[in-house]
């Protein structure tokens, strides 16, 4: 599969120039039902594919000619042309084939030749039915007369990508032959992997004629790289040489992954005997093979080929099936074409007629006049062949592309599953899946166990640290504040802190060693810019970032982060001040105007209630005095006021008021908070002040915006908790966290370490080690509890309300005095008169009322306990008696 370059084209021109062929006529017409029709066959006979394809073509031509129901009365002849594994020879042979008035050509097997000849057949209207050219770029749009009768490598590369994703590998190294088929196939693989968040970490190209030394140099180079997943997309004739060299370099042992495309099964299936050494060499390799239904017809066909005389081999690969079906496709299409009134005729292309004495003899190339009508007939054929269903989709690709997934072991190849573009990876044959609804969900992807290199069923992790003597370069922020999180250390490894201990603990949980080197980032005078630090990792200056690095969206676009090991979020911090209490603090909530309005509304509501209730409620009827008292009693106001003895010294109550304010805001050096405030909250950059450390926080908040300080500080919660603790909780957060994020370790995109480290961090969290590390480095007082204590100690005391209580007390005391005076007066009226006689000296005088000595305190309590209605009735009766007595006295004192 070599590419025809500039030199090849030059030789081709020489061939045409010196051609001595004489063309006798410019037109050759054939009747609509010719006796003989010619079909070409173009491939390398002495090749893995050619040795299987030729017997398939021969058998198909024999079967077509023996079948009276197709091309009745017409003999199908085949003209073979051997491309001899040469792009130049193949192109010349193809041009010679076009001189033989063929209505179609089977082949070529080489994608390089197909690219060139497709331009020729486009002009000559002769369809190319290629059973072996799988280059995805051979599209029907550019080459309408190129008809692929096998499946494009486009589908095979998506099958490889699904396989890589199934085992959760993220990077592969592609080893391929540097020709059209190799380059374009690997290009599609890169696109397919990208859709799965994977990538080709390195493209290792081999020249078509690479020697063992070339192969050794290439494999030595890729063996120093990180990825241990190799996708091998080469030629079947020389591909085994790569495995031999890999074996010698120790690259076929445990930990390595080799995925071979269909070239390897094609090679093994066509070998007379596969010796034990070859199988040992390939132990653990996973390969893809074109899937063809395992039918009795297929089995009998292979048995027939094995017994055919003159066939060089007794074993055949799938290309014999595709070649066989290609001939039948041409026969079916031609039969339909002729039955629909088509005519098989050829002529010279007027644009190729020799002029001005030219010796190129281009007129020898024959144009199939019926080609424009024959091509659509060909593409609408639909029949069951040995390779499966022969039917084309709108893009002129065979429908239902599928592959067998093979695992090669010492006893031979074992099928571990299938791939189809209908349902992805499955342990069920595609023919079964086609009867069910399509399902490509990840949960539906299944394969049987694979025995990997080294005879292990444990899936290789697919990568190692590059074997180039370089440790992992880890960048660490050189902080100048909150050093408990991360800081410089005089002792190895040169850094210390909470973040470092978490990283080291997670690294120690990995099932492999990680050589590493910590590199401090920053000048040590101020905190570094964390966004720049992250960018340095993305630019491959460093391999990872370890420290208090916040996971924010713009950073996740360029790095892969681990599971967060510390929760975080932005909060707003403001200062507070104490306000001394006063005896008249209860008047503070309302102004005088508000008190007046409250009183007015109280009377207004009472009047409304009276108006509404007066006619219906007996309680609101009666003397005016009673009604007024009822109104005041029933409509008493309920006033609830909260008097705080701690008040914020600013009007900032959260992020909303912070946005609407115009005052200065403080942030920590190097924090992402600056970009967030500017980009997300649209706060002017001129309002944002970078502060170095907690001392600068205290100074800026204490001075306030009027004295050159700040109104509030915006920072992440872990820092603020330490800050408030170190300042004895003299500052407060207001509002809620307005971002939700966390701290994580950042790695270069698609680094497998990010996944493994996330698993390790979860293990640390589950076994409690993460909390132990936190307690070791981060000690702080809980300001939330402090706030609750302050609330309890600063609750309104008696001293705050003694004025109110004094008023209430005096009112209650006066009410009691009035009550008891009234009761005493009633009691004095209630007690019976003494039993003394009328004064004999002054018989006209009233009897005097004296206290009976027998009266006791119990009598008084009993009087007080009587209902008001009873007391009033008794007093009323006594009043009547007194009036009658007075009337009697008047009568006695008047003269007779």
C-alpha cells in the first residue's frame, strides 16, 4: 500500500509517452444483450489479501456463469491485473485494465492506488468495486465511481475508540504505516477518541518499507512514553515483524496493551498453520476482525475453496467473502441494468483524443457509455451475500458495519465480544441485536474477560510514568499567609502543610510508585497568582499543581482536577462594633413619628372594630365608658422589636448589597476572587484591593473606606474561618456562601493520575485520615459557637428595660391601690350594723355602725371572692333598707 508520489507520476507519464499501442477505432458498440461481458480484477496476487481474494473471485465468476437466472446467455469473463504491492505498478496495471472495455473492476485492495485510479474511473464511468481499500477518505462525494464493498476503517476506528473507553483508558499511542490508509485511519481514530475524552498521545509512523532497525528505533522511542496502550494499524504482510521486535524489547509483558486492527486476524486466518511460537508472541493481543455471519453457506464455501485445484492456500480470510460478493454485486446490477433497457457500449473520450501529433495514445482508454446509468443501479442492489447483507446507505457505505473482538492466546484466538454501530460492544452477535431496539448506553456495553499480556485477567491501567528518568514535576504555590495550608520547608521534600500531607497520603495509596519533585512558585513576598500557576501546568511547564488550588470552571477547561479534598466557597466579611445599652433602649426601634403613627393606627383600628362589632357583639354595647374600655382591651397592639446590642459597622448584608455598593472591597493576593467579582458580578476593578495577609485584613476593615480601608473582604471560607478565629471572632460573615467549589489537585488534561488520585482521596475521607490531617494542621476556634455565646451574653437585660418596667410597675401599683380602695369602700358599705341599742339620751340619733369583733380576715377574703354582680345587688338592697330607715326616722320625728 504505497503512495504514488511525484516520481511515480513522472514514470507514469513516461509510460504513456512511449506506449506503442495503436488504437484501431474510437468507438466499439455492443448489443444490449452481448454474448460476453468483461470485468476486471485488480489486486496483489501474492499477498495475504490477494491469496484469499483471487479464489473468491474465481468461484463467483464460475457461479454466475453457471446460474441461468442471472445474465442469461451472457458469459462473464474476468481480466486479472497484479499490482505487485507497488503503487506505481498498480496504477499502470489499472490503466491497462481500462483499455479492455470492462464494465466494472473488482479492486483495488490498496487505498493508495484507489485514490489515483478513482480519478480515472470517474472520467471513464467504470465503477471500482473495492473489497480491500478501507481508507475513510475515499468518499462517494469526491469519487462517485468508487464503490466500497467492505466496511470503511471509519467504523473500525470508532470500534477501537469504544474499546479504549470501555476499559477507561484515556491515551493511546498509534503505530501505523505512513500511507493514505494508515494516516487517514489514525486521523479518524483521533476524532473518535476525542468524543470519548481520550486522545492519541503520540502518532508513531513507519515507512511502508520499514526495516527491523527502523521498527526497533520507533518502539524504543514510544516505550519511554507514558501510555502503554498501543493501537497497531499496519499491513498484514509485515505486521508480525513489529511484534517480534516488541517481544525483544520486553514490550509484550504484563502492563502493556496491544490493539490490532483487522490486518492481524486477516493474517492469522490465512496462515496454513499458526505455530505455537507465533501464538506465544501474540499472547494477550486484542484484535478486530470483520464480522461475517457464521452460516452453513459460509462454511461450505470455505470447504469448496479448500478443495479447489490451483489454489495456493487452504485457509482464507474474510476478504475472500467480500471479493466473492463484489462479483455477484456487479452481476446482479448488470442483469438489472440490461433488463431495464441498458446497453453495454464503450467509446473514446473526446477529451483524450490525440491531437497535434501527440504520442500519449490516451484514446486507448475506453469510456463505459452506460456507466452513469449503471452506477445508481449498482448502488440500489439489495441481497444476502456470504459476508452479510449487501445494501448501501445514503453515503454509499455498506449497512450494518460490525467487527468481532478477538483475544489471542497460546491456544489460538478467542472471541470476547462484538462491536457494531447499532449497539456498540456486546457479547451477543449483531444478527441478534438487529432484532432489538438499538442501545449504545454505557451500561449496555459488555465484553467477556480478556487474558492480557502476562496472562493476567486484571485490566492494565494503560499507562506508566515516562521511563525517561524524569520525575513528576509538581508546582506548589509559595504562600506568605495561612501557612498551615502550604508553605516552604527547609527539610525534604521542601514543602509542608495540610495540602502536601493530603497529596502524600493519597500518593501512598496508589498501587504504583510515583517519582516526584516539588517546585515552589512565587517570590515569597506575596502570594502568587493562582491562575498563572494553573496555566503553567496547562502549558506543560509542570505536570501537576498541588496546594490550595480552587476548582473553578475556567480552570477545569485546561486541567483535569481530582475529587475535592476541601470544601470551599466565597463569603463576605465585615467588621462589627459594640453599642452600649441604655435604660430607654426599648424606645430605639421606633422614631417619635413612628410611635405617633402606631398609636393613631391603634385608635383607628379600634374604631373600625367598634363600628363593625357594635350592632352584633353585646360586648360592644352599653355605656360609652364600657365600650371604650372594650376597644382598648380587645384591640391591644402586639409590637415585636429586636434590639441588638451588636451592630454591623457597614450597610453590607451580603453579596447583593456588596454589588450595589460603591465602596472598596478587599481580596487575598493571587485569589480567583478578583476575576470572579469582575467577570461574574460586574464589579469595577477599581473597587478591588489586593491584601497581603490577615494583618492587612484587620487594618483595612478597621479603618474602613473613609480612612483608606475597605468596606468588606471577599475570600474563601477556609481562610476566613482561620482569620475570624485568629481575631477572636471580632469580624463576621454576612449572607451566605455565594459560590460552591472546593480545592483539588490539578493535572494535565487526560492524565490518568487525576482519576487514581480521586479514588485515593475518597479512601482517605472514608477511613478518617483526611480529618486527622486537617486537625493536625488547621486548628481554629468555632466562631459559630462564639456568635451564639455572644448572643446569649448580650441579650437585653433588666438594665435595658428598667425604665419600661418602672412605668409598668407604677401603673400596676396605682391600679392595685385603686382596686383595693374601691373594694374597701364596698366592704365598708357591705358590713352589717352593730347590734347596740338606740341611745336612750338621744333616741332620735341613728344607730351607730361599729365593727363586730367577731369579723375576721376570712370574711374579707370571702367578700373579695364574690362576683361583682352579687356585691352590687347586696349594696343595692342595703341602700333600699337605708332609705326606708331614713324615711321611718323622718316620720317619727315629725309632730303628730
